[in-house]
């Protein structure tokens, strides 16, 4: 882990029902800054790399469309899990992404979505 | 800061010990040396010479700093090579530049990180410093680099940097080399780029970082040059320049324009750059 101190920021995400993996990811380089995981978690480097790739594609889409919009979050549903990605901070160019992977059968998506939104909003600037 | 002077002095140090060449160049030898220093819990400096001259600083077997003449320094204040007299003194005192490094332990931008990263701004600040250290390591661990004799020290001149485990750093450097290999057919840190001749800003939306690159891009500009100019990571800047190529806002002079769908070959994939192994660097497992 490159920035183990950043693990503190992930602690609230671990309270989400069905939590499997949480990562803070450098959006620009795809580097994992910190991670927390349960025993059945997917590989953090691969999940984080996928999150960064997703956001990069969506940023490219946004850049091409030039609508002036800002990416708020990404929610992906797999057969057994949810992948949720949200930029941390309120900058127009967020540097850090929060990725949470949760067990689909134990997670209320709406509640998890709300938890992540509140969590990111609660990070001190 | 004079990079030529630093390169010369570090090369002189490196020439004192010249390891045998391997099939894959010297990078594996340097990685092995870093692992051994970690195992021994070493404190001191490992000079590295070659395409990117510089040094890796250890404390207690963990890396606290790395510098390369081909990447940006966090600031003159954090330069361990300057404190050891391996750079020209006057360069550290250029107008507007902070003074030379203070006494060991006096303070360091990463020192706050030893407490905790409880705010986004602090985390971002730690990331910026860490990014430049990993950027230097990525350059130093190229196949053309060679290490010199390790110089042990009781106290490092770079203050209380945030220690990082060698194995995590080597994994990250390997991932970055893989990303660079993906981009190599289109763009390297030393590829000259230029603004698109018919650049139409309202036709695309760019981030402030990308805009700062666009504003500085001219004939012969390279990602490395932009990074050094802005004090940013060469690796990160190369990726941002590639994204500007994808958006059609920058071009590589002399190369045919990208196809209508804007795709530049296979593009960047961070997933392809990581191995399939399960991560082991996480917080303790939760039930």
C-alpha cells in the first residue's frame, strides 16, 4: 500500500452491508493509494485499475460531448456484486477515486449509493 | 538546479561499482539491490546512473525519497542530492526558490503524512509528493540504469520522509513500465507533440490540468519537458498528453492523423498493466 495513512478514510465504507473491497485510487495514473478488503474480495489492483479505466473512458466521453457536465459516480451491476466508483472531493478535476465493491445479495444499492455520497461529502476538504 | 552537474557527480559515483550486464538490462539488478537493502533495514543512499541519474534514499529498509535528473523534484528543499553536495549550490538559491534543506528531521512535506491523511487536501498533497518519488523510481529502474556503492548514513539529509515499502514500490514501477510499453507505439515521454493546427477549444472539454498542458504545448514540446516545466510527474503528464491526443487537441508532428473514431491503436489500459494476482497490501480483513 502506497499511502497506508489514507486507509482511515476507508473505514466508514467498510460499514456498508455486503462490503467486499474499498480502494482509494489515483484517477490519473491508476495507482492504488490504500485499500481495505474482506476475505472474499476481488484483487484490489485489478479492481482499481478497472475503475480508473472506466472513469478515463467516461471522461473522454464527457470531453468529446463538451456539455460542461461533471462525473458524479459510476454504478455497475454484476451478477453477484456491485461496483461503485465516486470521485473524492469537490474539485472539478478530482484527483482521487473511491471504489467500493459490495456483495449484491447483501447490499441495498440505494442505501449503499447514499452512504458513498454522504461519505465523500463528509471528507474534510 | 543544474542537472548536468548532478548527472556528472552521480555518474562518477556509479562508475566505482559497475555490475555485470544481464539479458534484461540492469533494472532487475537494481530491483534486487533495493530488496536486499530493504531486508537489511538499511539507512542511506543508493546512487543510480544511466539514462536517468539520481539516487534512492532509504531509512530503516524503506524508501523515503528518490530523485532523478529526468523527472521533477518535489522542491529544492527536499533534495537529498543537493544536501550531499551533489548538485550545484547556487541552483538551490535561485530567485524565488526555497532555501537549502534544513537540518535532518527539521520537517518535510511528507512528515505530516506520518500522522494521518484525514482530509482530502492533505491526502492530495501526500499523493503529489509520493507521485514524484515513484516517478523518479520509474525512471531510475530503466534497463539502462546502473547502481553504485550504497552510502550508509546515520541520518538522511532529506528529513523525515514518509517511508514506503520497497516491494509495493517495485510493483507500482513495474505496472508503470507496462503502461509505458502500451503507449510506446504512439507516445513516449520524449516524443515531440504540438497543438492541433485547427484547434477549436469549444469542441472539446478539458480539465484544468489538460488545459495547462495545451497552453504550453508548442513545436517540439515533449511530455517530459511539460512535466519538468510544471513540476509534475513525467508518467502522469505522458498519460494526460496521450488523452489530449485521443481528443484530437494535440498531434504528433509527422505522424498521420488518428482515424475518424479517434482511437490511437490499443490505447491505455490500466487493467492490462496489472497482473492477475490478488492484492495483499490491504488493511486487515473484515468479517
